[in-house]
């Protein structure tokens, strides 16, 4: 736990800086948690003035209706800051990629920005990857019309970086989906997301990965962890390890450490994701997959909860209007 404890301490230290300096700019603390985790996972020193200046630049350059005018600018700024020596130049390349993805059929929104960030590298040519990514997403949509949404854009881009023929890749993803369902996972968008994450891993056979996921699902339940559908992608990250069950106890300790912190205890689901992320990041080198997978998962959760809240408020408002109209 020594290395993990160091990461947890650094995570809390960065989080406190962000909370203190951005208290009037961000209402949802999960944004601060995501930003802090990116620096920890990438082992990148955090300098608030540099980060804040970059986030303000992102906001200034974004279009009037762009989500980068709001809290999303901080997560995109963090993505750029941890990966590039010249993040402003990288941001302009990101905007170009964003426009190309939109022109290719992706809808405007934060998940397309995340997809562009996932595609972004120091190379100048993106044409083939972009074409493959769009084809993969359309293939996902054709197989699961009602499950596939903009939250699948980032993983489509990561999958598009592989040279495997698209048809074979789509078949592989569908096989994962069906076999995982038979192994005890509930069908739905979260299972589709898990099948995408596992499809990125070429070094290990499909049946082995599915077996690992099934064992991890049971081991987590036996450890007392309440496994929700939103945790499927996190199980996928653990399955990338040769024996993810060996770190479940460490995951539990790290999660409880965060759960007992007053500032984090309201976000137990995110704490579980963070605990796994910190442990897995110490054992595999593909930090881009980690940060993209985590950010996409949490962003989807946040948006779903916000949508639920908006619907709830709309229902309450409608009920109040009806009650008023029924009055004398």
C-alpha cells in the first residue's frame, strides 16, 4: 500500500488546492476529483497557476454554446496539461480534430471533445484513425441502436487506433457482450462499455478476459463491495491485470480511506473507481486508456444524474401547475 498511499496523499493534496481556488467556479466536486486523479495517474506535478491559465484559455477559445465554456474546460485542460509540453498548441489540434469528428457524424458535445483528446498525439496525420473511429461507432450503433450514444465516442476512437479489420473488431466486441452477459453481467450500456474496454486488450485471449471478469465480479461481491452496473468498466480495468483478484483487498483499503474523508464520503462510487485507477495505473503503462475510460464513465454518471434531476424538477413543476389550476 506504500505506493498507493503516496498516490492517495497526492490526490488529496491536489484536490484541496483545486477546491480552495475554484470554489466559486465548480459546483460538482467530482470534476475536481477527476482533475486531481489525472495528475496522479500520469505522475505529473501539479502547478495550479499553469493549469488555471490553460483552462481559462480553453474557455476563451471555445464557441459560445460549447461545453468548454463550463466546468468541462477544467477536465480537458488537465488532459492536455498532463500529456503535452505545449498544451496550447495541442488544444488547437484538438479543436481541429473535434471539427473533423463532427463533420464525420459525431454530435457536438463533451464526449466528442473527450474523443478528440483521446485521439490526440504528437503526430500530424489522423485521417485513417478518424475514418476507422467513425466506422466503428456506426457499427456499434447498428448492433445496439438503443444502447449506443455519444458516451461511446471516446472508446470508438481508442479502438480506431488498432489496425485490426473493423468487421473483426465489431464481432469481437459483440462476442464479449454476449459472453459476459452469460457470465453474470447485466445487459445494457454499461456492459457494452465493458466490452469496448476489453476489446482494446489484444495480448490476452477473449475467454481468459471474460473468465477474469466473472471471477472479479464474484470476488468483489464477496468482499462486501456492492457492485453496480456503473462499476463494470472498473472491473474491466482490473481484468487487464494478470490476477486482479490479488489487489481487491488493496482496492478496499484505498476506497475506505477515501470514504472516511469528509470531503469524499458522499461519492462512494467514484471513490471505488479512483481506488482501482490508482492501483491499476501503478501496474500498466497505458494511462491514456485509464484517464479516458474513467473520465467517460464518471461524466456519463454525472450527466445521467443531472438529466434525472432535470426530469424530476420538470415533473414537480408540472404537478405544481396542475394543482394551482385546480384551485379556486
